[in-house]
C-alpha cells in the first residue's frame, strides 16, 4: 500500500471492459487516482497484462489478468514558509485564522507548498496532530474563504476534535446560490459519499455518510438567493453537494455549479446575472461565523468574519438590480 492508501490491485477483464485502453480502464477501477498519475506509472512498467508490461494505449482483452501497483505519491513539503495570515484570535492553545480564497489548507499532491500549514509552521513551529495537517481539526476548500480554528497544543487538539465529533463546533457560512428554495429555511439531510463516476467529486449517494446542513434565506433576489448555511456535520464539499442536489448550486462553483443559468434568467435580470457571475470568479461560499468552547478555559467563544471584497461586490450587484432598490 502507498502512503496515500492505494494498494496494488489485480483483476480479470470483464466482457464490458474488453477493448478498453489500459489507462482508462485503470482510471475506472481506481477513481481516486488521476489519469496523469496512472499514465506516469504505466510508463515505468507499473502494470502488466497476462504477465507482460503494457503501455497506456494498450487495448485489453476479455479474460486477461491485469495487475497494477500504484506509484508512491510525492511527499508533501512540510517546511515553514513566511506567508502572511490574518489572525482573528491567538493564545497559547488556540488560533483562529481568517483564510482568504485561493489558499490551500494543507500540503497534498499538486499543492506541496504555499499552504496554510506551511504558514502556521513558520509562525508556531511544531503543532499537534498529523504532520501534514498540523493543528487542524477541520478544513476549508481552497476557494472557500473564512474562519478556521487551529490547535496549538495537544489539549486544544483533543478538545476541538471532540467538539467536532459531538457537533458542538458551530460553523455558519454565507452562500449565494441559484434559484429559489421552496421554504425560507430547512434542513438538508441526504447522505454524502464519493461520486460513483467522477473522482474529484462527492455526491448524495445511498449508503453515504450521514450529513446535515441547515439553511436560511437571508436575501431573495429572485433568480439567486443569499443564504446562511449551518453545518451539523463536516463532510467533504458538504454545502456545495447539498445545495447542488437541491437544484440550488452555489454561484461560481467549478465542480457542482451551473453558472450557465445566467442565459436562462429573465431578460430584465440577465445583465445582473451576467455581472454577478463575472465578478464572482470563485464559489460564493464564506465561513462567516465560528462558535466553540475554548478547550482550556471552557469559555464560550464566537468569532465572526466580514464578507470578503468579492463576495460583498456580488451582493452589491444584486442589491442594485433588485426591484426595491
């Protein structure tokens, strides 16, 4: 097994898989690995078909035995880097960061440096927890902005992790999403798991992990709505998946979004819709409030973050176009 949890596999080609390219077949069989990574592995002889190494474009035959050993992933860069951070709170146990959109939280293949963890290591040295996720107990997607709690001590790491498990770590996000909800508030509780066909995506799937997102409409602009979304669980891409599944995808979302809707907006609103999409440039999702119990003192703390410039500009476009403006 490689460091990222991928074991060697072997399988017999089914009738449905016959005549598939070897690289595409392996992508289907191992959806967590990218095609480029699989192709690099095949170039070094990582796969055999009936005992013989084969290249990426080899066409497999029904009944052939394929064996594949995934390559080791590149080690993440865990060095300290002097990267500016906006700290909302800092004490000997706890740090709260206001993360900008575009910053990756922790090193991973494809993002080995320039992450929040690299910046934290520069500021504080060693932090508790897994080395690649030093001090982190929850995360934000690269293009989601807002508040993130970081543990500086083992006590804080245990305490924050327990609050996350007990669902007492409160996280509220500002969202701009397409369409109008049937009700002004509600609970989205569909289970979430890995998308059955698309490696990078999550989806509402039978047998997925329990997930809960409570939403409330803050402003209604007709073709889009400004909402608050409160997490009850912390599944990967949870708000984005739940909103898209309800046919209200987040504006600017590159994976789950549907910004082509701007063409279908009523002509009176179409200019505002186009201006909104052009200004957004990323998913309109901002972690605006964080509520927690201080793991050392027991004090109940509430942290808030103002909407970043791009998010505020999108709302200003919508407010100017609203009939009551």
